[in-house]
C-alpha cells in the first residue's frame, strides 16, 4: 500500500474509531504526541486531549453519533475529508438538556500525517448550524 493510501486508511480508521465507535483510545493510536489542531471545535484545547474531549463530549450527548464520509482525498502527507456527522441527542451538551432530536454537523477536515500519525488538523465545521439545531442560537428571520 502506498503512503498516500496508508494515510487515507489512518484518517478513515481515526474518524471511525473516535467518533463513530466512541473509542477515546483512538487519540493515542492515531495522533502524534506533538499534534496541533489549528481549528479546535467547540472551544476544546488545540492538542490531543482536546480531540479526546471533543470525542467524549459528542458520544456523551449523542450515543449514536456517527460520521458519514462523502469524500476522502489525499496527496502526499495531506488527507482531506468531507463528511456529515449526526446523532440523536440523549445527553446534555453545551448546556442544552437532552431533546431526543437528531442533529447533523457537516464539515471538512484537512489532516497532515507524518510516519502514519496525524500531526496537524485544519477544519471547518458548521458549528452555527449545529448550535441552531440545539436551540442555542435562534434561526435566521
């Protein structure tokens, strides 16, 4: 398997492990010790522990949280993922009591890998849309 294909497999396994299966140990398996998250979601720390916290937060609030992969493109040490994650809110998240509603979160992640581990992430998630679905931000008039 080429390095590019191996990097794609690492990202696929990371997303499946951490977010779909809720395996917080995936952080130790797939992220380098010096990992930097350039765009940490929902105010988490910009390191491995921030990714672990994001995974834990989503799984606690949405036990069925899963990520649907739309595209996975790679060149060299860069892997780009376009996805939509979703789940049914069964626990509190961001101060919002469980609603039983299914919410979705589309986004794009760019990962840089080194020696088979993720060392950097840049991303854009529809956090505003997510907060609207939770009722934390009013819909636009």
